[in-house]
């Protein structure tokens, strides 16, 4: 890079990951996400482990909270999947 030139920092992509890690499949999914992040450091991952934490309100607030996407491997609390289907994220 030439003197005086500044490299623009890559935009952070904020992802909400809802992964049940009590099962091997969830741990495998999380491991895959970590491998992806290692190669794509622009991802900022926020992990939700428990269905009780993943609610319809969390989904509705996701855009306002700056999330660009949601990765879901667990249905969450009652009504969450319906909110997820309607979400713009």
C-alpha cells in the first residue's frame, strides 16, 4: 500500500446464530460457522443457545439491533418461527 493510502475496514456482518449445542449436530454446525468466520472475518457472530432466549420479540428487533441475518437450528420459544418467517432479516 502506498504511503498516505488507507485501507477501508470491511463492514462487519452481524449474524444471530441460534444453535442448540447440547446435540452433536448443533456443535458440528457451530464448528462449521467458526471455520467460515476464520476465512471470512467480517462476520460478527452472536450466539443464542437456549430456546427460551430465542423469542418472537428477538426476531422482530433483529433489524433494529443491526442484524444482517439469522441462522436457526432450533425452533425457539412458542411463536418464534412465525415471527422469523415474517422477518426482513
